[in-house]
C-alpha cells in the first residue's frame, strides 16, 4: 500500500476520498450493490463520484478504498474488497495503460522473485485485441454476429484460459461497442470499438480501463438501456445519478481505471485464495 501511494504521489496525482454510501450506483448488468438501511447503497466503485471531481476541475486523482458487490464470493471474489481507481483529464486509455505498466513494474521490481520477469519493463507486457482473441480462441467475430450470452460464456471458458497460457501481464483491448459500459466509442480503425481494456496477470483479471464517455446524452441512453436489461434479469432497479450525468460535459476528455488491490496482493504474494490476503465475509 505504501508502494502504491508512493508511485501516484511521485507522479503528481492527488489522493481523494469519496462517499462509500451513495444514492445511485451505475446501473450495470450483473453488478449488484448492497442496499443500506435508511436509503442508498454501498458502492461497487467510486467511479461516478470521482468523475464529478474531474468535472469540478481536478486533473489527476486516485483513491484507495473499500467497495462492495452482492453475490460475489469465491477464490478470487469477496463481497467486500479493496479497489484503487485513478483518473486523468485529457488522457486516453493508452495513457492509463502506461501508468499501469509502470505501477505494476515498480511494485514487482521490489520483490526478488519478480525481478527476472519485469527486468525489461515494456517487454514484460503483451497486448491482445478482443477481436483477435475471439477469432483465435473462440472461432467467431463478435463484431459481425453479436451475442451477449455467447460473448460472456466464451470469455470465461475460452478467452481467459488462453490469456492464462500466455503468462505474465496481458492487456485485452478494444471491446465491441455493445460491451462499452462507460467507455468512449471510437472508429479510428474504420470499425467502431470501445476504447476499453482489461489487464490480466497470469490469467487473473486485475483491472478494467476506459477512455471515459463524456457525452451526457449518450451516457443517459446507456443507463436507460442497462436499467431495462436489469429489469429483464429481475435485478434491482437503481435510480439514475442525474448529477453525474449533468457533470459529464464539464470534463472534456478523460481516462481512468479500476484495479483490484486484493488480487494485486495475491499476485505479489503468489497466493491462490483471496482469503489469504483479507478477512472473508
């Protein structure tokens, strides 16, 4: 934890703290926030609150703190966990990728057993596009025949096992527009894709990054669609954070990432069970 804070402080980031009990989570499918007696929810992420700080004029911020998700428990999951998120105004997901490479390399280089793997910092990480991953390991192209259930199933049963075989750090980049979540859509390559990546170490997912969507109208549309999908799945219906939607146009452009600290510690300590690095609920 000291190493994480040292890295961001030296890079000119400001550490912030936002509310853990919030009035309205992002209505994402399959992510459920515990309701709080008396109103509100325990956050699954500080994302919306941190973006409000960007809209208020902050440029480089990070936060380390507790997050909560219902129904998530296993060797890599716990209903309460520790997250670090950081955001940069005027940046893209490629800038945040550089941040993460430097952060992970700095933490691992301090440990004798990881020095060999991270001796050449840039060479220690690989990049794989989502399209290439699905064509190679699942035999189909999500861009030409989108299927959410098939995409999710193949991610767990085919893509992530193939990433594990690569070993070390792997960035899975450029998601289908339908899997953008809160990410910006780009068509720089001639085909629309979400400027999003997920980072894995030895097959374990550690982080999820976006070039942030800063279009209030489009974000409101996505939230409305997500709310409808949650209803179809018989999941809780969350209110919309109107303040967050209205703040987006003030950001301009930004990028940010959420990284699971517990899983990072598991990697650094070569531990297979999250219960070995934190108390279980």
